């Protein structure tokens, strides 16, 4: 009997264990075109918080139904000639021990199911640097923000899955990178990734620290946080700065409107703020895999993981994202 996590009530503020329930999945025979996967690695990501609400961001999780997200595993049964027993695959039926995957249903998380290519990386890397976090960072940085060599870039949540990839990609492409993280240990980690300067947002006001780290201002802001980080970036933006609005982990669980004291700077400095949604770049994934694969092979981007063991730990791992429990990518290993 396979088990899966479902959402039993929509959270108000920070989710708790009571918002989730571990349910048994019925044994169902495969239909033509489907295959069955025994999952080995499951992903939890901050954007999943938005899917717990009924908002027009992306399809939301349905109450009482199995949740889903990125996962990798082994094909154990198949009625699809393109997927053989023993194949290691990426798919979007996470939050469960076993999954029935139907490739004809398309890309639920922006990426259609596929057999993992042999790029000489561990399979879980397809859930971070070669997966949605790395891809989100790549497309937001180079497409949304149009970042280039010589830019001065500020990255919030730089010790997280997306932020740590962005720091390394920025340095690989010749940028000056300033990261933000919480506490000396995480700041040291971001520094070890190559960041030119690191702000400890727990040690004092972000704006003062950013002005000290970037006295000439910033050209690019990669936003994973919003709140005081976004406000500080607006204050320090150079003319025609580009902001990639990627995530808002600092305010996902807040019920108050976002207030920006420095919003007038958008007009004064002609700042471009643009939101990013990973699914819109699906057609460019082959370019990403080749480019990111090369950066990994050359040692320009390395993988860092925080691993939680067992299906039972999924909610705890997810909730831990909002208190900074993870360094790098948060994963659940089955």
C-alpha cells in the first residue's frame, strides 16, 4: 500500500502539521500509456505555499486529494514503451511513496516526465540545480532580468535552493554578487559559493548593510523574499535596474498587504520589475540542461542539500523552509 500526503484544510498564516494528512492510496492497475514509479527523492519548495490557497497563481492543491511536486524514482511497472522497468525518471507526482504517471497529461509542474540523462550527477540533483530551483534561477536571471557580465547583483535568500544557484551562476558569468542570508553560518556558506559580499539580515537593517556592500548601487535584484529586502533593493537601485521577482518567502504567510517605503524609486530610477513563472520557459529547457550541465561539470555550480528521511517528514521539511532550516535544497529521501 502506497501512502501520500493530502491537504485537509487550507492554512491561515504559517502551515502546521494539522493542515496535512497521510493517506493510503488504493491499488490501481495501470492503463495503457502509464507507468508506475517507486519514488526515491521528493522535493519541497516555497512556491507550494501559494498552491495551498485558492488563488490564480497556478492550479491549487485540492482538499483531500494527494498533493504533488517534483520527484525522482525508479520505474517498477510500465505500459508505456518510452519508459522501461528500471529507468530512473523525473516526474511531478511527489508527496507520495509510489506514483502512477501518465505522460499524456503533460507537464503538471512545467516539466514533462523524462528518463534521467547520464550527466554524471546524482539523481537528486534533478530536483535542485538541474531541476525547477536551478531552472527558475537560470531563466529569471538571464531571461527575466537580462543579467550580464559586469552587473552588480543583489540576491535575497542566497543560502536557499534557488538563491545558492543564482549566486554561483552570477559569479560564473562575471557579475559582482551580494547575497543575503540569516546568521553567521549561512552567511559563511554563501561566501563559500563565491559571493563578493554577504549581508546577515538578522544582524541589522538590510538597507544599511546593502548600502555598505554596494556603495555604487545595484543593477540587478533577484528577489526570493520581498519585504524589507525588496524595499532596500529599490533604495539602492541604479538607473534602469532590473528586478527578477521570483519568490516572496518572507511574506507568503502574512495576511497584511506588502508595504514599500521606497516604491517611488521605481519611477525615479526607471526600474523594471518583472515576475517570473517557470512553466513559461518549458520550451527552453534543453538550453538550460546543456548550459547548467556544463557549469556543474566545470565545477562552477555545486550542489548543497538538506535531507530529511522518510515520507512521514514531508510536512516538517516543508514548514522548515519558512524558518530557514535548510541550507541549499531541502529534500526528502525515501
